[in-house]
C-alpha cells in the first residue's frame, strides 16, 4: 500500500510538476532548431536507456540511409556529368571534323578554280601572242603593198615624163622602138612588183 502511494505520488509529481524556468521566461518564439533540441531533450527525459539507445540506433540507420542515398545520387550525378561531357566532347569532335572536311573541300574547289583560271589565262596569252604575230605580219604586208604602190606610182610618173618628152618631138622609127622597149620593161617591172 505504501509502495502504491509512493508510485502514485511520484507519477503525479512528474505529470503535474511545474514547467522549467526557461519556458516561463520565454517571450519570443523559439527557432526551429532550438525547438527540436528542446523537444528531443524532453522526450529523452521520459525515456528509458533502452528506448534512448533504440532511438539513437534508428536515427543512425536513417542517417546511413540518407548518406547512401546521397552517395548514390552523387555517383549518378558524376556519371551523368561524365556522360554529358563525353557527349559534348564527341559532338564538338564531329563538328570540328565536319568543319575541317568542309574547309578541305572548299580549298580543293579553290585549287581547281585557280587551275582553271590559270589554264584560261594561258589560253588568252597564247591567243594574244598569235594575234600579235598576225597583226605584225599584216602590218608588214600593208607596208609591202604601200611600197609596191609607191614603186608603181614612180614608174608611171617616169613613163608619163617620157611620153611628154616624146610628145614634143617628131617621132622617129628608132625612137619609137626605144619607147616600146621601155614600155615593155615597165610592164615587166610592174608584174614583178605584183608577184612580190
């Protein structure tokens, strides 16, 4: 009977004991971290050592699970980052290869274009040389024709002078023959000039 009374008194004192002074003096709301610490300390106050140990073990397992989950997430992020970096690197390689290939094609096209331009330029230069030769030959021929014309004019002028000279004198047979011979020589000279 005395034991029951003592147990009842201790339980009643525990349940109806006054609040701690810190709670009575509290005027401002506590921070979440402080509230958690206070709540855990109050819970521990009413727990047995086995319960405290069990709760600590549970908390440890929760923390282990969180650490494992975080580690898995970190590994996954690392793998994703590596894969992303690898893909970006491969993409850049492909772009660089495509760019290099395009540049090489353009360089080859420019080389072919330059070769075609050089070939066309050589053809034009050859045509200029041929045209220059033709022009020089034509100029020489024109010069020869002009010389032939001057020679003919000179022969005709001499012939006219001879005719005028004989026109003022009585014609004799011997002189007439000389004139005919001279005219024949003039004709042959003109033909020879034309054949040149």
